């Protein structure tokens, strides 16, 4: 049961491009178009409660803090614009300790103790997978912001959706053409030896081979490791490109030791920004990264042709042009991921408004409303870029960015099309009962 | 003595009846919590057999819990067996792992025993990651809803889940009571109090200890297997060091060497975290402070203090 | 990379691990040897050392070398002092009962960890090394029957890593001199051998205990200050040093000082060298099982005398 059979792409095609455009409302449009008028004098002005499962402690805490800030900023914006169906949005945050067992308990708490309307915001894949079964049983719409392939793989259930951030499979395979065309065809991959790393290994290897390239060596690093130099001699001498992705508190050591290992004669390097998320590119020891490339979910540094939506998003969340907190330039954000919280909350708002959501009795209608979404245009609600949602696999697809380190800043060099990120459907959640 | 037996029967029967009755009055949230606590308390009771009664401090019990969890989960996901059979597979596998590790680890004692069990559990944890192709490594996997029923009973249904958790807990409780009251249990306590003397009295101490590990591991595995089918998730975090330390804490909190201590400790710790996480993000700070205070002022644990101060007959 | 240079690189990396491990573990061994208690919070003293080193270097500003030098002196003292307070307020009151000490130190572990999370935050933060030059290393090869040197690709170490090895060796020699040559060492050894007798001879055992506990924590903190320019300070970083120190202390024969050092070398080097031969995670599994089996079949440790 590891891989489902490939199903031809259907839901991802932009066939109903116009039908549901009204769903994807930009921030400004929302204010101008009071959907709650349909529920004039809505029976209640009680807040809509969003259970926010946040990694405040445990290994995910650095990400959790920024997910928290982004979520608060998005909720404040939505409330300023009149809330959802005329009701204010209330974020009920609970720490899950980045632990799947506690995660499941927190989901139960949202559903049965806090009487939340939905669960939201989980990042780490193991917490998502541990919590999703309970969300499905409790019929609590569960909007995750995890970038894992778990949703689209069909492992989870009809009540779990990922409409605000793309998944690792689409990210990874969209990188292969750029790497093969610009950096080299002989790749060595370095990744953590657990599921997230294995996704990179499997999807990128297949994708680069499709481009006529090859992976010379897979170097899997044990997840508990804190020193890395001893693994680097396994890198074959004729490697043209190093593909690296690492997560956890030891990332900086990893990147630094990689630089010290190569000294002046390094091959091309392509990394996932996960290796340096929440880490200052200007940190001591990272000078050698100059001239290397990164995947970014959303460019950390404000680019020259920055969209007005990105500027708006930065300002509301409190992030400066370098991707750090406006109050502390050393406090670097998790910019490549955290937009997912913002966008997901806007999808929730659009979904609830389209479903005429009144309370927990309308949860099924909310799921159906989100499943019916397709196009999400670049807007204040979707500052990272336009997206296409696949209602069958419950996964959103969008542009990916490749940046290059130039003088200690990440400059955008390539933007993939949304189509680059498509792959055949592996699941159809709409066949499951609600 | 017989009067004490009667009191003890009354007490434990009362606790079981109370737990059974609670499911009709508890609000949904606490209803779900209690089901989970009962499953985990069975784990703690298994731990208590080894630590509280036999005096062996293991830091590797997560391995046995995970063996039950993965034995069951993989039997379902890889071999497609039914939940009932998978549950049995999980328990058997966990018990087997317990006996093999026990036979090796029992060559050591004291701190070395702690470390050896810890190392084996760590190796087990890494093994789960190593076979990521089947286990999905750290992410773990979901046991599909359709597979989670035993002869028509849907284990994801709250009442069925509660009842199943109750059965697991009752089985563990009855087993502990029987063991503690039996000659076998008395020998275990004798080993805890003075191993040399037990040996001189002619008991094959090593065999008794191995049996205690086997029993303890089987309860841990039962708890793990039940957790998998009841809550639908199998993941490597359950094999990490943290889940070896947790049963130790639950048992110490509730009272090592008391039959009800593990339940009390698990329940206490669960709500301590649940309530304090509402007050502060640093709820583990509160847990830490409570632990320190307990060791300072109630070293026997909650039930242990109760036995010392009031109810001397408590088993 | 060729086998020879690879092995040399792995050995050098292993030596850095071993050096830091020897410092951390000898702190734990000291506490275990003299006080006969297992300090589960030992890894948190390590973590505090790293975090405080970040505070100190960051607060002082100025040149990296100056801040680091101050941290090297101030941080172990601070952490040691904290440990003395812990000993007097908690461990002394539970009379150093082995089991209760384990529980109490688990509690202390959580307290330190959470207070760090609340004040320092969840980020991993780097400390700038006082000096850090990449040194390419040569290797020997035979060209036409003649020995010649060449510089293999990637074979290198940094000057700071070498300094860590040197500093650790220096501190360990110092500790050994303290234990064997000073009056304080004499008191410690007397307490270690027979607590009651030491008490009868008028040795202030309680004060010796507090001092030993503080010294043990200071060793961990010192190791952390040395490693923090290579790794980063993070509030969950105490876990691995604790596990590894435990292993080292046991393999080294429970409190034996030379045994601990030898075991640290063995574990540190094998960690590097085993990774040459096996896929990394498999290497970790094998190394872990190996340690467990060593203990199973030589419970007194590799270097401990069997005490009957």
C-alpha cells in the first residue's frame, strides 16, 4: 500500500477556471462584497472559532512562532474586513509539543472542548498524520499547512485538506528542469534519513532522470546527527551539483561544514531553503554559499519586481525586506512556509462564505465548498502567487521560486509555472463519505 | 488478611465499575481522554510490574510499546490481516522482543541495566527509521478507518473505543492484581527487597526476573497495539526515549508498587499537562516543578503516600 | 574520496567528538563516582553552557576572540554555581537516594529546558569562533615507487577544531592533577571510598558533594562552550551529550577516570570510523547495538575492574 496507481490528471486542469472565481476573493474585494448580507442579521454574532494547532514547544518551535505571528496577522486582517459571514474570527491556539500523540489530543480538544469550527495550521508531517485520523472521526475540517505529500497521497481522509501550501512532491519535481539545464546533470543528494528526506530522494531522482540527468549518490544523514563532515567524502568526485536539504536545529552546522569540506573548489549547489529556514544567510561561516541556489516557497528577500501583494503581506505580518522581524533584524522568519497559514485562512473564509457556513452542522458543506475551488488568483489573499486547487486530492498547486545567493541576499532567478508542479492524481477523497 | 482481600476486591471492583459508569456521564472531551488514559495506564501497569514490584528500572520500554504498535500496524498495512488478528500479532511480537531483550539485559544490573535497555530501545527506534519504505519512518502511517473494526465493532466509534479501552485496562488490572497476590508476585517483591536472600532461599531469581520482563513487555505491547487500532496512527515518536521515560514518571507519580498507582499517575499527568497548557506555553515547566516537589514531599507517589498514611492494606 | 584520506578525515572528526565527549562524560563520571547518583539533568548543564556562551559573547560584542575568552571562564563558573544551588535545594534534601535523584533530575531537566525556551527561544544560534582557518591536509601516495605528498579533495580540518582537541586534553590533565595531587582531590577521593568514614574523620561531606556536583556541571558547560562555535546553541541540544556520556561512563567502568577518557576516545572515534563503512543510519544502529552488547557481556565496563 505504499503507492497508489496513477490516475490521469483531471481535477487539476483549469477547466472551471471562471465558474468559481468569486470564491477566491482578494482582501479588498471581500470588503466591497459583503457576502454576509445573505445572512442579514445572522442568527449569531458569536465568533467563528479556528482551532490553531501550533508547535510552541518541541522540535518545531522555531517554525511555530512564525506560524503563530502569520496566523494572528491574517485573522486580524479578516476581522478588520468584517470577519466571515459577518462573524469575527477567533483563533484558539493550543500547543501540540510537535508530538503526534499530543496533536491528536489537541484536535479532540478543539472538536469537543473548545467547540471549534475547524482545526488548522499544523506543520510537521508526523503531527498531521497522527492527528488527521481523529479529525476525520470527529468530522472536524482540518486544514493543514505542512507541505507534506501525505494529503495528496490519499493516506488521510475527506476532512483533511491542504489548500494553502504546495506539497513536497510537486516542489521537488519542479526543480529538476532548472537544475539539469543550468547547474549540471550529475547530482549527489544529501538529505535526512527519514520520510521527508525520502520524499526528496524518490521524487527528485525520478524527475532528474526524466531530464536526462542522474543521481550519482544518495547520502542519507541519520536524523539525530550533529556533525556532518564525516559523511561528505561519500560525495563522488565527478559530482556537478550537490542537492541538499536538511531540517532541525543542526542545519547551520550542516551547511557550514559542507563549506569547510569543499574549501575553494566546490561544485554547483542547489538546496532547499529548509536547510536555512529561520537562519540568517549572513551568519558566520555561510560566506561560501555565495553563488549557490535555493528553492524557496516564497522569496525571503523582497525582490525588485516585488508584487504589491507581497509588500502588503510583509507589512501586515511585520517582516522587513530581508525577511526578518521588523522589531528585531536578527529574528529571521520562516518566510518560505508561513504564507501558507495566511492563505489557508483566506481559503477558509472563502469556503465558509460560499457554503453559507453557520456552525458545526455545516462542516460537510464547508468541505464541499473548498473541494469545489479551483483557481486562486495572485492577490492579497494569496500573496505567494496564483494557485490551483485540486478538489479530489485536497492539495493545492502553485509556483515555485529558485533564488541565488548574491552578496548575502537571495535573488530570484527562476519561477516555475504551476503546470511544472502537476503530477497525476493519486487519490480521490470526494468518493469518501462526509 | 482475608478482610484486607475483601476490601481490596471491593476497591478495585469499585474502580472498574466507576470507570464503566463514567462513560455515560462524561462530556465528550473527557470521555475521549479517559479512553486514552486507560490504554496508556495499562502500559504504566506493565511498567510497574517490573519497576515497582521487581525493582528493575528499565529505560527502554518504548521498544515494547512500539513493538506492539508496529506489529499490529504493519500486520494490517503490509499483510492485510484483520484488526483482531493484528492485535494478537502485536502482543506476541512485543512479548517476544521483551523476552529476547530481557534475556540479554538481565546479565547486567543497576545503572547498566538502565543503559542497556535504553540502547536497545534506541537501536529499535533507528531500525524503524531505517525501514522507512514500510514504516514511513518518523512520519508514521495511518491505519485505515475500514481496517479498524473487530467482528463488526467499529473501533473508531467513541463508545466502542471507550469500551475497548476499558477491556484492555481491566485485563491489565486483573493481571496485576493476580500477579501481586500470587506466590509468583511475592517472589518478585522478595527480589526487589533483597535479591541475595531470594536467591539463597532457592529461587531461580533470573528466571523470575525474565518472566517479569515478559509480562511487563506483553502489557506494554498490548497497550501499544490497542493504541494503534483505537486511535489509528502508528508513528516512530512512540519508540523514542520520551515514551520510555513517561511510564516511569506515571508510575512514580502514582506510586511505584501499588496496583492503582499507574492509573492515578497517568491520569494526573495527563490533566496536569492538559490544564497547565491552557495557562502557559511552558507546561513542561510545571510538570518539572511538580516532579521535583513530589520527590521532595511525596517520594512514594500519590497512592504510595496514601498507603503509608491511611490505607495500609492497599495492594 | 580514496579510502586512506577518508579514514583520516573520519578519524579527525571522531577526535573532535571524542574530545568534547571526554569533558562532558568526565563530569558525569565525577558525580557518579563520588556521589553515586545518576544526574539525568547533566545534558541540560551542557545545554545551559552553550546558551550562556551565546548570551555572553552577544552581550559583550567586540572582537569574537575576546567574547569567547570571557565566556570560556565565566560560563562554567555560572553553571557550576547553578548546580551547587540545585544540589543544596533538592538533592541534599532527598538524601541522594538513587531513585529519587533520577526523578528529581528529570524534573530539573524539564525546568531548565523550559526556562531556556521561554527566555532564549526556540532558535539555534551560532557563536562566532575566535579563529577558524581551513587547513587542507596532505596525503601520501606512491608515484613511480617514490613517496610523494598530495592534497586530496576535501581532506581538511579547521584550526578551531584542532584547538578544541588541544583544549580538552589540557583541561582533562588539569582535572586529573586536581583529583590526584590537591587536598580537595584527596577529600573527594576519601568521600568516594567511604562516605561514613569520611564523615567520621571530619570531612564536610555535604560541602564536598555540592562542590563535586558543581564541578561536574561546570565540566559539561565547558565542553559546550568549546563546541558551540562548531554547533549551535539550542534548547533541546542536551539530549545527545547525556546519552553519549552515559554510555561512556558505563563502558569506562562507572566513575573510573582513566576508563572514562579511554571510553570517550573509543566511542568518539568509532562514531567517525564506522560511518566510513556503513550507510549512516545502519552505522548508528550497529554502533548502538555494539555498545549494548559490550555492556551485556562485560557489565563492569570495558575498563572497569570487576567489583564483587
